[in-house]
C-alpha cells in the first residue's frame, strides 16, 4: 500500500503526525492481488505487473474521488480522474509505472535496491501522452536511501519534471539551473516534511527521452543530498495531477540498472582510479588538464568523472570530454573514441575557464561513483 507520495507543501507543523499515521496505515494494510494487464484499475492503491518486469500502480493517495487507469503492455492511461485539490498543496495522486520497490511491492526480477557505488549505468526511456485540460506535472521519480529498504519513504527523492501545466511548483525553492544529461533544467531543493526533494524542471515539455538515471543521482551526491554508500531503491514514471487528469498516459517505459557485481545491493566493483589535475593560471583565467588513470584490474567501459569547481570558477570551453554544467558540480563524460580505459591505462581531457577571487583546485573526484586518489 502506498498511502501517500508528498505531504502537503503547507502546514508544516502537521506533517510529522500525518507521516506517522499514514506509515502505520501502510503497515497494517496488504497489497491486493495484482490485476491483469489490459484491464482497468480503480482501486485506490491497485497495481499490476507488465512485461514481467515493471509494476503499474493507481496510487490515489490525496483524494477520495475516483481515479481509474487502463493498463497496457507498455504503460497505462488515466481514464477517470475526478475531483481537484488546491494547487498550493500536494497533488491528489501519482499513477505511475516503476522498477524497484515501493512500500514492499517490488517489481519482478528487479535488482533494486542497489548500492550507488556498485551501479555503472542505469539506462531508462520514457514516453508520455499529455492533455491540456488538467493541472499536473509529468514526473520521473528517483528514490535514494542510506539503507536498502523496500518499505516506506526514502531519505531523498529526485524528481525530474518532463512537463507541467498550471500554477504548480516543486517542493522548496529554486536554487539555480544546471545542465544534466545534455539538457538544461531549473533546479529546486526543499524538504516535504518526510524526505529531502531535489527537483529538475524542464523549461518546455519533453514528450519522450532516453537517459541515464545516474546523471541525476550524481547531482544529488554532489549537492550533499546522498552518498555513494546509499542505495537506489526505485525509479518511477507517472503523473501528479491536482485537477482532472483523464487522458494522461505513459505510452512506453524501460529501466535497467547495471551493477559491477550483478548482486543487488552488494558492494560491486567500482572503478579504482587516480586523477592528476594540472593547471595554467593567469589573472581571471585558467586552463586545466585532467588525466584519469585506471588503477584497477578491470577495464572501464564508459566513464563519468564528477567533481565540484570551487566557487567563482566557470568553464568556457572543453576538449576530450563532454563537460557539463559550466560551474558548480561538474560531470565530465567520455566521447566515443575514448570511452574505454584499460587496466593501467589513462585518458586525458581539458578545459579553459574563468575565475574570480583566489584560484583553487577541486578537492575530490569520483569516477563512475567511486572516489579517486589524486596525484
């Protein structure tokens, strides 16, 4: 049973009591037998599985009005979404499809929860069908927790808003912008009384996209909202409606989590690495040459080096890697010709930038989620 997704964004003093009561309710109730794909689900927390891989859930937690979904082989469609709730509070539901575990209901064959340091890639794709006569967001959710829990609310929630219609906003306040997985986003951060929420809002609607979930996870780690020792517990794609919502659809969904060891939640085999960071600095500007050495016994296939530029520094151009964003928490990703790093091998990239104040070097680097030593 999933009694709620987000507590109301106002009335903070009531949130603790609400969270406790709803968690107790979830513990007392059992998940109803799954429906069959191709049938309608109108039960408040009704769910089914599709493709023997994913769970589709109705998850009507914020209203007593009727909500129904039709499950397809590749997703679902909202067929009835009665009622409305104030747009300055929480949404009324989260009909969605997911890979992983959500309030003890785990998708078939999932390898989640998985330790972040063990995950090399988490490729996913999603296609949405939108409507204009409703107030809603199309949200891709990524859940993180310090423990491999399969029940209840996780510590950190990452929300990726593919679309929003109406006068709604994410939890918290906007803290800036960022380029993640090659796209520009508004970044919001806050706490809903039950967990930290880091949201990425697209400036215009995205109908379909394929990306790596770990690009967003690394943003949470770099911003201090998660650690590499934490666990990815589930990834979900669906809608948060405030008003109406009939016709909204997830038309396709896929999610794979690739771990170094193949052992769910195990330590995996994260890359062992060493980073040399050489600079040429002049007044107001600098160049940096970064050499990454694979000090492990296994090849690295596809690499992402994450580090934080000191305050006041901004990248203006780069070579040998795709480097985004231009400031703050930065991810340097391989190009096609240098994606492989053999044991004992190296890859080098560089960039030019500007700075204000006193120049400093980054203090830490992680390669595919594993901390590197510095030369």
